[in-house]
C-alpha cells in the first residue's frame, strides 16, 4: 500500500528543507523526496552569502526576516547553520551609485542595518582594496555567510523531529493527477500519495513541472566557484559583491577565500551534468578579477574549484505559488540567490499552503502568471542583470 502524507515536497535542498520544517511546525506531515541526498544539488554548491542588499523590496524583506533565523539559529531551528558575521560590502560602478543610495534608503526603512560609506571607510574594512577616492559602497555590519549543507541539514533534522519524513535516493518519475488535481507521485521507490505536491527540485524543476503538463520558464544555469589560499599575512576579510568587476568574494574559515564571477555563466545546461570541476578558463578569469580589486591576492594559491547548477528564470527571480492542477505548487527558479531568503520563504509558503492563498502577500510578486503577461520583476531602483 502506498505511503500517504499531507504534502509531498520534491527536492531536499534549502528551499525544500525550509518548507518541510515550517509545515511540520504547523502540524502537517510533509514527506520530502530527494533523488540523491540533502543539499546534493545547488544548495551544497551555494556560496552561502547571508546579506540583505537587494534592489527589490520584496526580496530585501525576505532576506531581513531570514537573517533573524541565522542570527538565532540554535533556538529557532536547532543544530548548526555555520553562520559567521564578517560584514558585507556592496560595490557598484559609478552609473549605479544613485540606485545604490536609493536601495539603501529602502532597506533602512525596512529596518535593515545598512549605510552608504565612502572610500576611506571601505579601505578600513577591506585593507589593500583598490578604490577611487570618490567611490562609495553599501555596508551591512551584521551580514556574513553560512554553511549551506549544515543549514539545509539542520532544517531537515528539525522537520523530521517535528513529524516530517525524508526519503533519499528516490527520484520522482511521474506526478499523479486525477480529476484536475494532484493525488501523489510515482518514484523509483514506488508510489506516494498526497493531495499537495510541491516542486522544489532546483535545476530539475522544469522536468517535474512537465509531469503535470506545465511548462515553466526555468532554465539550467551553471556557476563556477574557486577557493583560494590567502597568504599568511592577509587576515580574514569582509564579504563583498563587486558589480564593477563582476565578481563576489567571502572568507571561508580562517585561511581560505571563496571567489565567483557574476558573468560568463552558461545557460541551457543539463541538470545531470558533472559539477566536480570548474569550466575551462574560469580560474584565470577569477584570479584576474580579484587581483584587480585586491592586488595582494596575486600571492594567493588555488585550493580547489567546482561548479554548481540551479534553475534560472528570465527575470532572475523565483517562481513561487500554486500552478497547474489543483494541489500543485512551485518553489523554484531561484537563479542562484535563494539560500539567504530560504527561512522566510519556507515560513510564508507554509502559511499559504495551510491557510490558503490569501494568508499573506509576501510571495505574491513571484507568481508564475507574470511570465504570461510579460510583467517581469524589476527592482524599484534596478541594477544591471547579473549572471549573464
């Protein structure tokens, strides 16, 4: 006899784990089906930034609410997230400084601890940085980074402790629909029944949606990351995103630095493609970018590099909400930026599933319907598109 659950969640990345945790907190019995292991996809390859700087107020609010979880993880969730507060800088080219100032003002209205600082303060926070005297940056003193695998793992453990179930090594092969509503799924480990099915499958999300005849604009996006060994005389530094030079950086522990690029990331990939190594030429490009901003990193050595893959949408914002047959929900297409907002998204989505689609408006902007009308999401004071 097939096992039953209140909700089936497909995918045990950070979004699936967060949703399972919050559904279980609400007294539901979610079942998480994962084709490999917890955080085996995009989550385990995430850079793990925890920062609140967005050009879209809805995302900034979600990041700020999620920060409260990272700050108090042990009591809110239990286990470890690996959150490390090192501070965060957002740097932009001169033509985006006005947008930066307006976005910081929006974030301050929300309650986020952030400010616009001048070049001298940037130099104090990031010793050795190359920056012109008239340039500015946004500074978040409370931000930092977390361990994505630990974070997803502790959310899943918390969900299980509250009544959820996890089945790993279980690939979904079909979604069952009867009379216009979902009733369960078929998998490599048999059938599972539930009146609600949530597609949280990351890079595989479009494949899952197609099982109910739903075409979603989620492509597969590949992203490379390198870890470099800092010279012994260079201390652990602040985390930062540098739009001017199209890369971002954060420390990893006491001696490593993570470096990744914001351009040259290919689309239309295969979600099953191997990700154990970075693309040809990535390491050289990443080295050139960081040395341009931090010349002392010319003495750094390569520790390791790898790739990761996530789902990306045309406006580089997620798709969240009900779609297709009754009982089918989407939480996918996070375009490489979903880690830091996952706690708040899981809480809001769980409320929508349990209390109805009018229970909150936190996620309404991310509805799939926007693509049918061409109403792509843009920040109120938008920066140029990233990742392309």
